[in-house]
């Protein structure tokens, strides 16, 4: 959920500026696509480790998770300063680590009857469809509607983060989310990040110049990777025995 802090920073900048980067999203898209491809590579690597050296997976997963969190703030800081040459390999590494930490969810999806590889493809397709719709809506939002939606999504992200942290803490005590509640949380996550995808097309051109495409790419990457995660979680919850 690193997307929360990134989104709040973009919101802060958008409040104080008019349209400053009309082409920033177009410039960012190749890097968003590249990051998602690297994430797939990272997940494939994680699945290979899990299959061939299962005892090694958990220690490397924990190390990757910690490195991912640290690298997010480092990479974002470097990108915000406009040092694209240094930020690009950091963001590429971050994308690979994100894929590795998704291994567990992908494994569950592959092992769930009714989800499998088709469900993973459906989640990816849902992200693509969201992009098309969000681009049309977000690019045509008025300032009043854009800021209202952005604030709503921001509050929703905070609420979702609280719920997910609570869910994680309860799991440590052996208390797991009932299926109906998991469906509700996942559906809320899908709805929220679909809204964030719309907001990106309003906020990012007001938060970043055309040459600040890497921080914009990071923001979009986080939106779509989280959307993918929650679509997949929803499919798993619906097909849970």
C-alpha cells in the first residue's frame, strides 16, 4: 500500500498548480508498461524459487518485502528530484521486487479452483479496461469534480490501509477474515483503485512537468498493481471453498 503516500504527495502538488505537464502521462506510459513486465518477471522468479527451493522462499520473501518498502521511498525521492538516470534502475528493481512479493497471491490464485491462470488473465484484462475508461473520464474532469473525487479516493485509501493493517494483525493471532468480509474488502479495493486510476489522469498533469515522467509512472504503476491485486483477491474470495 505504498500508493497511499505517493498519492497524497501528488495531491499536495496538484492543489497548488495549474496544468503543468500535459504530456507527462504519455511520456510515463512506456515506463509503466516496462514496470509491469518486470513485475511479471519477478513473480515468475518467485514461483521458480517456491517450486524448486521452498525452504528458501520465505527468507527471501521477507528480505524482498523489506527492500521493496525501503526502495520505494528512495526511488521516489530520486525521481522527484528529476535524476532520471539514477531513478530508472531503482524503479526497475522495485518492480522486480514487487513481483517477487506477489508470488504468494499468485500461488493461491493458481491453486484455487475457478481462478487459475484464466483468473490472473482476467485481472490483468480488468486493469487494461480500467485504463481505457479512466483515461476518458479523468482527462475530462472539471477542477471541482477532479478535486472532489481525489479527496474521496484519498480518504478511502486511508480507510483501506487501516482495514488491511487490522486484517494482518488479526492473522498473527489465527483470526482470519470470513469469506463475506473478504469479498467486501476486496470489492472496496477494486472500486477504490479504479477511482484512483481516474484521478491519476486529473492529478498527474497538474502535479508533474512533462520531464517528470518517472514519478508519474510510479504513481500509475502503483495504481494498476494494486487494482490487479484486489481484482485477484476478489476472484479468489468468490471461489473460496
